[in-house]
C-alpha cells in the first residue's frame, strides 16, 4: 500500500473534472457520479486509487458504492482506512 494524503483524491477528481470540461469548483458534498459530472471510467480509476494507495478493499460485501458519490465521502472513506492501517 502506498500512503498518499486525501489531497491526492481531490487532485485526481479535479483533473478528471477538468478533462471533461468542468472548470467550476465542486463542493465537497456535491454529487460527482449520480449527477453525471464523472462517468464510470472515472469511478473505476478512483476506486483503483483507493485500493492501491489506501488499502481499501472495495470487494467487501458490505461496501456500498453510493459512498463514493462526493469528495467528502471519498475522503472520509480514505481517512477511515488510514486510521485502521
């Protein structure tokens, strides 16, 4: 597991939004995926970052994909994993 700060998550999301032509700031609690700002490819890339850099096992049967819809939710998930490690 590589240890990165939750800022890596925010930076990755910002780059993905910019690549898709979204230049406006995104609030921490603004929907990323259900709103259509990001697509399933971006979701997969973010999930891979969470698994490789934060050691989060997203294959866990108790994991709920809706926990990844906002920056705040993603950062909270990464923080919880960092504390448990």
